[in-house]
C-alpha cells in the first residue's frame, strides 16, 4: 500500500481492493463463495475488490473469511499512554503528591 502522505484516497482504495482480491484468490474462492461466507452480496465483494469504497464492516467480514483479521491489529491496538500523561493523571487522582 502506498506509504507516502501524497497517496490519494482513490489510490488507497484501489490498493485495498487489489489486496482483498489477492487474499480471496489465495484462498481459492470465487467472488460468490466469498460473498456467501461473509454474508454479503456478490456485487458488494466485487465493488470492494475494485476499490469502490467498501465499508469497514465489509472489509472486516471479508478479512474474517480469508483468515486475515490480524492485518487490523496495528489499527486496533490500544494507544500507548505517555509516561507524562500517567504522572499527570496520578497527581490528579491523588496517587502522587
């Protein structure tokens, strides 16, 4: 996926579609089979693979079918709290004097 900040939304969506298609093909599934397993319409899967702005739910369902939900781990990680924020909260709550 284009990593630079200059990639357009269209470029990112097109790349997402290509990756979804690649995952489906690696699983040896047709669009119809993937759609049925993900409880989606065939057209929804087809449009997602063409980068036509799939919903997050569509992407999650397809990734689940393809055994690839782990690709969302970075996105779904709990944000790290800085040490300074912890100290500030501790003082606010009276844990530190």
